[in-house]
C-alpha cells in the first residue's frame, strides 16, 4: 500500500494548512476542466479535490497531463498530500503555463508529476506551513528538525523524488503569511522540473495573479 496514504495525523490539536489566513476566509475550491488530453486545475485544494479529480479522469481516461493554471494552496496539507500522491501514482505529468501560478500546497501538487514542466513567465511560490490559530500558532521553521511534525512532508518529498533540502528551504524562504517566488536557478537546484524551465516571474506580477 502507498505509504503516503497510510500516514496518520501526528498532532490532533493542530490543523496544518498551506494557505494564508486570508485565503482560508474565502476561497474557490479546486475545479477541473478537460481540454483534449489535458486536465486543467484552478482553485484551492481541499478535501473534495481528490474525488473531483477522479471524476475528471472518468470523462477523460486518456488524459495524462494535469495543467495547474492557478492553484494558490490548500486548506489542509494532509488532504493535499493524499491527493498529490494519487496524481503521482497514476503517472500524471504536471505543467504550469506561462500565465499560470502555483504556490504553497499548489507547488507541492505540482511536484507530484512524474514529469514536471514550467513555462517561461510562470509563478512558483513557497513558504512555511502554519498550524493552529493566531493565538496558538506553530510555524514550521520554529519546529526542531527532528520533530515528528516534519515527517509527513519529508515522506511526501521522498515519494515524489524531490530532495529533502527543498523542504527545509521552503520553511526559511518566507513565513506562512507571506510568499517567496522561486527563481529559475532555485527551481533547477532543487530538481523541481524534469526539463529546464524558462525565466520565472516574481513580484509584483505573481502577487497579482
């Protein structure tokens, strides 16, 4: 059985999320549109994403590319990892178009592709995760590296073949309420694509997408 699907939540008292608090207040759930042999995703990942993706596959059984047009994160990291694990297990390629954006949990979903491509001009964002409320919060870069809270993330990156060093980079790149937009050089350094990307966009373009 897929080891990712059997991961048990480590801390019941915290809800770990890959979106900022403002995104959690009002978001449009991830929806899928079939265009030819591609499935195009746009929105925020939540607990419905896996079932909606499976329905999209049923209508397009020959599709093997998931195009992430605008996926700004997830409202639940565990649900996102399970969904992304399924995408990987089904042999999907992932792609971010030149006018597209993935960030936070959306970037993790992109990394699920067995092949991964990013067009010139795309936006790729990362930041630390956060858990709990504003009054009782926990930030990923505040947790010792040997803590069990890191294990589900590291297990996921191991599963999809991304260096663990990328995970530690995301924790320091930006706090949970901000975003770091990846450069082409960093994307190559952390083996985020299977083909060299073009130059990527950054502020202010990415913050406006």
